[in-house]
């Protein structure tokens, strides 16, 4: 309580001090104002003496006659004519007194009793121009000068010929003090305006690199900087600041001429370039005036000062255009988009009108001061608008980043969801090709293989396009053999033209480096696309592949590949649309040719991503030539030589390494972990011929139990599983020092395919990464790579081959039935034919899959309820995901779609949907289990 009382007391004292400080500041300010107004003057009048020099002046005519003349008026004189004025100095002159004459674009000589006391002509110091620039001329007087005659002679080759201005008398410091006081407000305002504009220019320069775009405020800042420069260069005491006022004067006019350019550009950007055609007028006008006016000034033909009406015209056109466009936008309610700037412009226009009124009323206000205040107000409003834009930009960038992350997740999920059933199709079809001896069945299987590969290609195109558009696609560069790359492409080319009246020609520079550094997969993808298009759009004739290179430097070449065909060609008007996405030319004519219209777009973007270019030349009806040039680093400069020799050498090497094509490992122990029973069955079938000892685990928990009891030489583990996913299971195995498999090589199996997947899974701690759909040759290579060498044996004896064939033949009985896909309305309907097609049309295999579904579904039921009670939506989504795949495998397509809805709801944490639909979902699942058990 005591401490709280002390805190309250201290806070009260602080408050009293704050009040005292405020009252004291106000009181001393009031004291100063009252004292200055009412207290007696203590100024040293002589030290600060400044007053208008009032005297009787006479103009001396050519005949010597003197006529009365009022100073600060205008004499009717021709350009270049010398005007002579005389007066008599007063009797009260004191020592050190000065006369200060204000001269503008004039050359002046001042005499006292015929003695030249002041000469002003900048002909020797100015860079160009016909007369001297504006300044004050000081003539110091002595007491003995009292009553003497003063002669003032001046001339001008500008419109200021014959024009006189005010003359001051007094102490030197007093006159300058008076001039400083007269222009004090203007100086402060213009200096502040210049400081703010420079700060804005600097900030815009910095933000340009942060946001990668030019801010419109930058234009306005430059316009106001020019305004401030003009105001400062015209202040009364400018000759005390700048060394050469002639140079400064030219700078003044240039500033005025250029103001409409950045001002017009700024308003044009703020108005979303709706009126840009109109703003071209004052901008072009200012540019022409700047160039022509400078030339005329330098050549002494026309002076800047005589161009003032034209300069003011450019400013007037720009201002009137702004008024008109702002008024239109106000009427059409478009001004809401830049309301702050609109208010600022209206404020500036009001100050411009006030400036004109004060000027014509001859009010004692420094030239441009009121307008400058309006410009400061406009700049403040523009800064507010820019701040709002930056906030909106930041929000949009955050939304864009979130959209990219969402797209990346979507791509990963799509890759997984799409490739999983394709994996089953390709894998089961591979089993058919291996085990069937029926030519008809094998023919069907080959058709399925072709269609599956085509489908996989289309999906890859769509996923690649999406990754490129979202910036997710990355290059994976490594050393590769150019000869091997070309051999692969030639094999594919020959396969495509088989049975068609098309011949192929290969022209390869034998001096090309044998090994390069780059993304071999993406180069193949581009080249394969071009070759495929050439074959597709050539009914008969020739397809030619030409490969050459250009030496960039010692370490780098430009690899150039051209694909020529004698096909249908491309119309000139269609060339510009050739690389558009989802665009197929002459759709009606080419409707029977398969494709998504993405291939060339992807090829172009991949080429550019690798730093290369792609181009096309075509003649309609005669053929086309597509060329790509990609910079590649040289890893082995030895030439590839004749490609035929390289192909023979490669075949010999492949024959020598047949162990990767077919091997047996009867003593090797492998554990396959996957929550999808279909995938487990498929992997077991694919591994039968290797004679490996295969164990299966349907969850991470089951995997942990098996790894504690039995040592495995390799573990193949799926990533997405309920309860314990693959990553969590891996960590538990690795961190358990008592687990006999803590050092076993564990490979991640997943359908999530992306450029960074390998690095991601290696980062998790997996020894390698294997992408679905499973390709048997790649699986064999993976196993040979990671299994201990002593366990792998080459199956080169006839007995081994025959035994392996018998094992494969016994694994399934193939029945030749065409799959029929019919959609059922009921969630409990099972499409038997579709389910059978997933099982190689084997009833025995299908029965195993159905039994696996029942077992797995009964296991999932309590898990669903548990996750619902715990509101663990992530695990709920994983279980629903597993049910979805299993239901599809048996042909329960509609129930699979229902599972997908629950999976998506789990991922989105949509508790309302799950809780409302859960009871119906589980009831349907239980009834489906009963139906499957009776099948």
C-alpha cells in the first residue's frame, strides 16, 4: 500500500510539472509579443537604417535636356538604348551610408560628379546571354558626397529596357536586414519545401528497390523540388549565397520550364493513366520549349526572360488540364481512388488563386510564398496517399505470398492425389505385361501403358505449368552426358515415327563437349516437346534434329538444338500466339491431334528459366523450324565424336550392368510401410521376382513394433499416414538407440513430387527419396544402390530366370475383361468392374484387396471417433485420406468422394461440417464394410 501511495504521489508531481512547463512557455511567449508591440524601441536606428531613397530624378535626353522622372517607373526606350537619369544627393548623408539599386537584366554605370563609382556588366563572367542578371547594386557614400550629382545609366537588350526599380538608402547591414526580412517567409517555406522534396526523392529511391516498382510520389517530389529551386533562386539576397548569379538565373528558367513534366507524369499515374493522351501536350510542349529555348539563349537570339509568356503558358496548360481532369473524376466519382491527392490539388489551386489576388492587390507578401504553402499541403496529401498505397501493396504482397504457399500446398496435394491412382494403374499393368502370355491381353496392356504414359505426360504438363506460374519450379543442375541425352531423344524420336511415312535425320556437331553442367531433365523436356510436335504435325516427310554449339568463353558454351519438319507449318499471323498457354492453333483442323496447348508455353518458359531462348521459323504448308539455345557450363571439353560410336559404347555398358535390370537378393530383408493396403499389395507383387524377404506394415506404430523385433536391410516408408506419419516414425526409429534398425537405410515413398522434395526428405533424415508412380527399373536401381552389395546377386542363370518367372506367374491369374466405368448414385454401390481393373482384372487379387479394405476400415472406425472427440482435425484428415484411397481401390467411387470431402474438411479444420456429417459418414462406412464382407 505504501509503495502504491508513493507511485500516486510521484505521478501527481509529474503532472504539476507538466502544467507548470506549459503555462511558463505560454507566458514568456505572450510577454515577448506584448513587449515588442508596446514597449519603447531600443533599436540602433542608424545601424539598421533602411528606407526608400526618395529624390527628384531627371532623365537626360540626347540633346542634353533634363525632364522630370519618377524612379521605379518605365522610360519609353528601345532595346539596347542607354538611358541616363540624374539626381542630387541629399545633405544628410553620413559616413558608410549606402544606396542599393535593384537591377533586372540590365547593364548599369553609376557616377558621382562624373566619377564612375559602380560598374555592373557580367559580359566577362556570364556563360551566355545579352545582359546582366538580377541583383542589388550597392554604392557606398561619404559625407562629402552630400549635395553632389548622381548619374544612373543603364541599358538592356530585353523587355526590361527602360525599366527602373526601387532604390534603398541606409546602412549596409540595415539594407540587407530589410531584404532578408522581406523575403524571410519565402526563404523558409521554399527551403522547407526543398528539404521535404529531397527526402521524398530519397525515400522513393529506397522503396523502389524494396517494392521493385517506381512510386508516383517520385514525380511530384521532383516537381516540387523544381518549384523550390525556382523560389530560392529568386530570393532578394541571392547574390550573397551564389557565386555566379548569371548561371543561377539560367537555372531558374530551366526549373520553371521543366515543372510541367514531372507534375503531369504524377497526376497521370495517380489517375491510372486515363488521361495520358492529354498530358502528352504540356509534357511535349515543355520538352520542345526546353530544347529550343536553350539553343536560342545560348546563341543569344532570344533570351529566357523574353520567353516568360511561353513558359507561363506551359504551366497554365498543365494546371488547367489538372483542373479539368480532376473535375471530370470528381463528377464520375473516380476521385475516390486518390481522394487525398485530389484534396491536396484543390488546396494548391486555392493558394494559387490567393497568390494572384494578393499580387494584384499589391499586398506585402513575398512572391510565391502562398503558392508554396499550397504545394507543401499537396505534398503532405501525396505522402498520405503513398502511405496508403504502400500499406495496400504490403497487404497484396502478403496475400500473394499466402496464395503462392497455398498453391504450393495444392500442387503437392494434387501431385499426391493424381499420381497415386496412376501409380496403381501403371504398376498393375506392369504385372500384366510380366505375367501374361496371352497376346491379346498383352496388346491391351500395351495400350493401357501408352494411355497411362500419355495421361502422366498431360498431368506433368499441367503441374509444371502451375509451378512455373507460381514460381515454384526450380532447376536441378548437375553434370550430364550430352551424348546420352541425345541418344535418349533419338530413341524416343524413332519410336514416335515408327509405322509412319516419316524419315529422320540427325546432324550433330562432333566437336561439341562431351559433358556439360545443367538441368538435363528440363533440357530433355523442352527437346522432347519440340520433337513430339514435329512428328504430330508432319503427316509425311522428314523430321531433322540438328545440334551445334557456340563458344561463349573458355568455360561456357551455348548449346543450340534445332528441330526441322516438313509438316503443316504455321501461318504468319499465328506466330505471335504460338507460345500462349492453353492455345492450340487451327483447333478445328487439328482437333484429332492430342495435346493441352501447354507444351510450347512450358518449353519457352523453361528455356528462359535456364537463361536461353527459343525461336521459330515457319512457312505455312511447308514446315517449321524450332530452335533453342541454352548456355551450359563445360565439365568435359573432350568432343562427343560420332554419335553412332557413342551409342554402341553405351549398349555395351548397359549389357555389362544387367544387374540393375534383373537381380535377386534372397537374404535381403525389406520392410514396406504404407497405410494404403493397395500400395502394400502392389509393392509385394513387384518385389516377388527379387526373392527378397518382404514384410508389410500398415502404420507407423506397426512399423515401430516390427523394427524392434527384426532387423531390416532397407525400409521403404510412405510419408502421409494416420497417427504417426512417415517423418515422425523415422525420428522415433532414429532416436531410439535400442532399436536394432536405428541405423537402417530408410527411403521415403511419396507422390509429392517437386524440385525441392529430395532436399526436404533428406533434411528430415531419410537416406533417399523415391517418387510415385513406381517405375520398376527405377525401383531396382534404388534397391541395388542401398542394399549391401553382398546381398545382391546377378540373376544370370537359366534356373534363376525360370524360378523368377514361375513366382511371377503364380502371383495372379489374369482374366481378359474390359473395364466398365459406370457412375452409381448410392454411396453403398460398388463398381465391381472398376475395382477389378485396379487388380489386373484378377478376381483372386480383387478378393485380397476387398479383405484388406474390411480389415483396414474396421481399424479406421475407432480412430475416426477418437480424432473427432479430441478435435484433432489433422489426424482426422489423414484417416479420411486413407479411407478414400482404399474405397476407390475396391470400386466404391461415390464413398471415396465422400471421404475426400471429409479429408478436405479436416485439412480446413471445418468442425461444423465434420460434426454435422460424422454420424452419417460412419454409418455409411459400417454398412459398406458389411456389403464388402458378403461379396
